[in-house]
C-alpha cells in the first residue's frame, strides 16, 4: 500500500501544469478563481489537475461561499521539486563542461 501511495504522489507530480499549480501554491492557499488564469488553462482542465493533486493527498480544499480554496497539505513536496531542480542544474552544468 505504501509503495502504491508513493507512486501516486510521484505520478501526480509528473505533469507541467500540476507543477505550475504547486509553484503558485508555494506562496500559500489560493482560490481556484486565481489558479485557473495563472496557469492559462481552461477551468475544466485545471480542475482535473487539481483533483489529481488532491486525490494523491498533496492538496486539500475548503469552501467559502461559492469559492474553493486549495493549499498544499505537506510542504515537503517542495523538497521533491527543489531536488529535481538541483538535478537539472547539475545535468546542465555537466553538459556545458
């Protein structure tokens, strides 16, 4: 079961739009009404990506009237993204050398 959850988390991170959403949420909780235009996607497509992140346990939501707010449940997800960035930078340095 734990291995399946790990795979689900990594799979959820494996899409540019979802990483972009996480970068938006790095600053804190945000309304879906601001996330959609920030990722320049359609509302249904962005909602699909948000649902994938939520189902993986990465995001949570709350309702305030008609507005839905998202936030990152465990900010250690940013350590994963930051490590990936470091790996990319290392590979680029090696290629340049």
